[in-house]
C-alpha cells in the first residue's frame, strides 16, 4: 500500500502535493471507484519519484490504467526541458514503441462467422508468436541497420504493404534521429531474426467487430461502421528494444553518483538530455522505435495475405486498410504552449498514448478535421476502444491519454489464481476463439488480471483527454 498523500482536485483528477525533493506536483487521472486500486501498489510513489527529476515541466502525470513499473509507473507521462532536463530509459520502458495498429475491412461479421476458426488457425500458423520466436526474415547486420533508420518505410520498400500505410502511421512509421552506431552488437544480434514476429505476454493479434458507435462523424472519418470486421495488432520492438533499454540502464546506473542530484530510486537512472549519454540513448531508442514500426508493418502485410488466402477473396473484396498505428512506450521531442510560450520538451510516455487534437500537423491529413485516432486495447478477449484526440489533452497532459486496461495482478499471481482452469474454454464460452503458443500465456493474461477497460476509458472520456468513438468486440485472438 502506497503511503503517498493524494488530494482530490475534481471528479477525475487527484493531486500529489510536492514534498521532499519533488520539483512539481503529481497528477493522477482516476475516478472514486478506481482510486483505491491505484493506491494499493507503489505506483503513486513512482509518480512522486518522477517529480524529483531535473527539468520536469508542470506535472508528473499518470493515466487511469496506471500500475507499478520499472522506475516510472506504467501509465506515466512526464515532459522535460531539453537543456536542463533528463531522459530516462525507465520512462520509456523495455518494450520500446510497443504499440497498436487498427485495420478495417469491407467484411461484416455475418460473412465470416462460419470461417472464423479457419481464419484464427491460419493466422496462428503463419504469424510467428511466442518468446524468442524467429521470423522468416534473417537480416544481415547491414540490412538490419537500414531497418533501424527507415522503419516502416523499409518494410514498404521491400514489398510489405503500400505507401498509403505510412500515411496512417504515427511519424509515418519513421522517427528521425536514429543512429545504429549507438546500438550494441548484442541488440543487433537479437534483432536479426525477430523482425515480423508478434512476441509473447500481452502482445496479440485480434479479429474484432465494431460493436458500438459513439460518434458517427468521427467514426465515418476513420472508416468505421457497426458489425464491421476489423483487426488489431499489439506488438513492439521485441528483443531488440529490450536490449537497447537494458544496455543503457546498465550504463546509466554506473554513473548515478556523477549526476549531481539525488535519485529517490535507482530505477530512475538517467542522463541529461543535452549530454553525450542522453543523445546516444535517444538515438538508440529511435532505432528501436523504427524497428517496431517495421515489425508491425510486416505483421499487417501478412495478415492481409492470410485473410485473402483463407477466405479466397481478392484484396479489393477484403479491403483491409490501416486506420492508424500508435506507439505506447516512447520519448519524443514535441512543442507545446507552456506558461504562455511555445517550448520544445522531451515527452516520456510509458504505457500512454498520443491524443493530438484536430488541426495539429502531426495528425494525418485524412483525419486532421476530427483529430488523431487513439487506439486502446482491453484485456484478452474483451476487445478494444477507438477514441479521438482533444485540445484539452494537448493543453493538460502534453497530448496524452491512457493506453489500455492496465494490470491489477502480476503474471505470477494470475497463473496461481487460474491454476487448473481451461482459459481457452472460458474464452470459447464467451464466443472468442483463442490460440496461444506458450502454455502459461493464457493463464498470465486472464481477463481478471486487468482493470475494467470500460471504466478506464470512461475516465479519459469524461476528463476530456480523448473522446469515445467506437467500441470493438473480440471474436478471435492469437498470442505468444
């Protein structure tokens, strides 16, 4: 149980007043119903700890799906001055650019209901999943470095998708500033054979159905309609990104004593952004972000092919189109109005999603009149939400909102609680076909291990950080 004092500011905001070495207050977005669960672990303490870091601007923030993480809470958001502030691997996370992409189709659920099992089985057979899984692509080191610099553009240039996919991807699938020379040989080795793999844990590929529309205008702009079949992919930078994080944490931990300030937690090991170490980590992190975008691009391309082959329909008949791809674990240089002036800051989002408003140049042209698509996956077999970014998020949370349901149970606890149960059958009883590689994955990912996705989304909707557009219901799922 956290001993941090939280004061209710209004219906959906809770303040942690500055104490000790906190440079700014903490701000948690939650509800009366959920705040007790948030206070049951050490994540509020982590919100407070982040506020100790030099150069932090306005608040140390946390979204309603927050839970304990490494250094920063998962669900944490913090922006830092580029001259006086820091950059921290713990503020990005191990799975750099873990993210979600949503694809629509021209299909309706009644058209594929009797082929659903075949579709899930084909996806499970042909999409590499699981811990340490290897893809069909075995890159040379020189070609891998091109992936790290070009991201999803590399995938499209090699026949995995179209240029239109890039226009519907955050940063068009390529973040500037990558430097493969800042990446270790170990990371390169781990990344060579994992491109085009889904991974394990909470990563998934789901067939979902548009169950409910909340905003007809925005849904139409995104190409969503009721009973439509869609696909959601949740994956990241695999072992490559993990190794980048691990490498730089090890380096930064050794230099904690030379930082010139006290850290309340060694897991907050960091470097000043405007330092050699800080610039090198950022350049390596960008490499991992680009790797993740290439990875999801390839997974989407193969998913298109599997749908066409299994259903024996043409690409035109399937009509699989990328709505958007967002990243959840990243640090980005972005510009905001702070104290009345435009200022560039380094925004850390760890288990948080961009939610940029209408008119922002970073929003794809096709959506600029309504705002950025925000994709929020729920727990296994529940489904997902599509939201849209808002001006309030841009002014209040550095254009950020929640990223998912958020765990309430550790993986080991979930396995213990679900021992002896047939999770696959439980999902089938809920009309969800689930296939997984690892024996323990389904037990680790049981629905009760997560917060209620409806409650999480209600908080960010009512708080104005993003608005509900559509709810999607899962009907088929593959996992590692």
